[in-house]
C-alpha cells in the first residue's frame, strides 16, 4: 500500500532520471535510458529510494509512474532493473510486456554502452 502522500514525480529526460520529490527533496528515482533506434522504449536500469524514505511505497509508485509516462508516449518499458521487473510481474495489467525485439535492442545498447548502468 502506498504511503507517499505529497510526492511529486518529475521526469528529467536529459539526465535519464524519473525523480520522486517530497518537500523539495529527491527521495527516490528511477535511472533509465531511451533506446536509440525505433521502436523506442524506456529502459529502467535502477530504482533507488533514499534510506530514510524506504517502506512507504515510493519505489512502487515510481515504477507505476514510469509505466504511465511510457504509456502516454506510446512506447514500451523494458524493466532491466530487478525491482521494476518484479513490480511489472506483479502488476501485468499496468505493465505490459515489451516485445522481445525491443528487449533485445535495449540489452544490446546497454552492452555497447555500460555507462548507462
């Protein structure tokens, strides 16, 4: 159950970060990248919640917001982050599976550019 209250989610596309902000402080984030080639996808590589804010549902709300952004853009999500993948498996109605060729392209891009981790 979410206990995030007044948390705002901000997409910093240039930095590849979806931020969870509460009271002006970043309390969590998803690090991600956008695949270079079409069909494009948002690729989650890390989900992080600051220690003092864990246990409040922030990570789940971040992943849900991330899938919402992707849906709004009409692109799939490739959840390479273990937490995001686990969340997606538990919420298939909110987290449609990306086509295999999109997942393969995301993994190939990550292999070619390890700094994306």
